C-alpha cells in the first residue's frame, strides 16, 4: 500500500512581496461619490406636465447651427422650440425609456406621474393671434 502526499508552501510565500493582504487596503468612498451613487440609484420622479414643459421649452442652437439672415447677410444664432397646433381626441404619449451614452444604452428609471383625467394641454398649444391666418376653431387634422 502506498500513499502519495503533496505539500505546498504557504501562500503567499514569505519571500514574495507581490501578494499583499487586500483586506488591509480598504479605501472608503468619498462623500461626493456616495452622493452621486445614491442619486443615480434612486429613481427620479417627475410629472407629465414637467415632461411637456421640457419638450416645448425654447432652446438656443449652437453657434455652428447658425443661419444666414436674408436681409443683413450675417450669421445669426437661432433658437428652436416645439409646440402643438391642435390636440387629438385621444392623445397617446410614448416616453423615452433609454438614454444613449456612447455605444451603450442605459435604461431610464425615472417615474413619471400622470393624471388619469383632467390633463390640461393648453399651455403647450400655440396661441394664434386673431390677425394671423387661422383655421376654423372646430377644424382638426385628427378627425
């Protein structure tokens, strides 16, 4: 009867300083890192009205998006805004669920609160003056 026994030296070997005890090297996160991590981990909350306010807010275009004025022939920095002209009888809203970061897509965790009845869209509909061209008040492209 034979018995084979293999013995290894203790790990890491005393002569090898490359390996160290990583438990002794704990470095706590800075407070700002903890705050940012907590901010991104908890879902942000907003209302549907706030979403529409941001969607219809006027934005300044970048200087490289300037346009040439036909009167003075100078480059002018413009602005852009989106607005609604009419509202349909049934409004379907599709919310953005992902954010593009480089070549990665991150799922948004924002909670959007919305009313089941009484959604007021009048702040987001264009107010047309009486002197400008207007359609009959009963006209809608949705009908």
